[in-house]
C-alpha cells in the first residue's frame, strides 16, 4: 500500500475515520457510571457510592489491582439478561460511531456466576446484542470467554463446563484479572482442553507481569494473540519471537496510562513495538474506566508522540484486521476498505 503524505493537522481526522477492528475490550469495562447507577436502581442493588460523581472520583488507579477492585464492584449491578444485552448494545453503538467495524469482546462469566447469575442469562444477553449488531449498527462482533486468573484452574474448568452448552455463542477463551503471581502455566490443562475443543486462544500477559509470562502464554498455553504484552520490550529474544511468528499484541494505551504501566503517553512503547516488526494493535480495554473508546486511544496516543504518523495509523488498523479471528475473505474485504479509505483521504 503506497501512502500519500498526510498533513499532521489532519491526522486526528484520519484516525477517527479509518475503519478499525477492536480486539481487546472487556464488556464489563464498558459500563459507564450512569449505566451502573441505572442498573443498580432497576435491580435494587446497593452501591457503596452516593452518586455518579462519587463513583467517577474513585477512578484514580495506581495499578491493575486498584482498578480491578472497582471494576468487579461495578459489575455487581448486572443480574438479568436485559442488563447484559443493554450493556453490550451501548458498547456496540459507541464502537460503531468510532468506525470500529468488527469487535472481539471479552466477558468474565465468573464475576457473575459467583453471584448466582446463570451462564444462560449472561450469554443470551451478550450474544443477542452481538447478533443484532451488523443490521443495527453496521458492526460485526463475537465473544471471547475469559477465565479469571486469580481463581483456581478447577474453577476455570467448572466455568468451561457451564459454558459448553452455549459453545456456538463464543469463539474463544482468554485469561484476565490480577496478573502478577498468577502465571499462564497455572491454566495449562484448561487451555489444552479448550484447544482440543477448537476454541481460539488468547491471554493477557506482560501487562504488569514479566516477559516470562508472555513466553509461557505462547509455549504452554499456545495462545494466538497476547493481550497487552507491552513488557515484551524488556526481552530482545521475546521481541524476535513475537515478530517471527507474527503474534499480535492487543495494546491498550489509555489503560496503560491510567494503570501507571507508563508514566505518560509520550513514554509509551507502541512505536518501538511497531519498529521491531511486531503486529501491534490499538484497543480500549475498559473504556468507561480509562477515559476513552477506540478513537480516543488512537488520537491521544498519536497526539503525544510526533514519531507516530499516517503510516503507523495504517499499520495499526491493518494489524487489527489481520490479527482478528474473522474468515480470510472477510479480513480481505476489511483491508480493501481500509486501503480505499486511505487512498481517498484528501
Ligand atoms: N480485566 C479487565 N481489564 C483488565 C486488564 N486490563 N487486565 C487484566 N484483567 C482485566
Ligand atoms: Zn484487558
């Protein structure tokens, strides 16, 4: 793809207008404070915050765990199928407005089943919103079930059993929650079983945890993508491996900023990852908590670094489609549309 020069002043417009895939979004992390309070009222759930403003004031995170404590509390308002449906629909509407044309959405069933919500309630609500999204918002969406790594492998196996009657409603499994002290290899057997069952495999690794966790996510869990993975730049051999095998990293710049993985966006290593030949992508992670959906992640990251230009925008968008789990023919169509958009950008 030959790229015409783009006036830096028009870069934000290019970033907003280009078609994108989002591969790293926790649907529970799309719950805006207003919706948390609306669902709490609807379901008569008591929240430990007086109002929306008080909740928003609590969004001052120092690390991953300080965020997860509030994130799990926020998810406690989700009880009925309609709640899961409404949350997912609200996300898909916002994503489509950012020109996201395909999303692969994480969900954390253990957060809900532990409160007595059934897998059927969760998946029927999430899946219905995803199934309606192409006609309603012009965006395709699929679901990835994430195991909570602070819980046991036995708990993950039980969750998989509960989900198997709905196996046509999600395409893959992932691993999230508190990383340090919960290495990928803790889940070796459940991921091996998911692989046998034909699920796509991803895992959070190298967000706060060491490069060793990225190695074991690849070599023990045999994942196809690494979620975050930004700590990989501390290990030159790992960087070579990720580049050689074209393992995508689903990078989330505003998340990394808000969870203090980098002191500021100007220090983020996104450009370094791209320069090393890695298949890096940009994603929002938990947009309601980290101050922005896809377009904010792109525009704020590019605004913070004059080293990022139109060719990086193109590479990131293209990587998103190439790292997605859509069929090859669908991927080709998305890349063709991306090329046409860049060609026509004046
Ligand atoms: N769950 C939701 N967001 C997460 C993140 N950034 N890391 C790990 N687990 C998560
Ligand atoms: Zn995440």
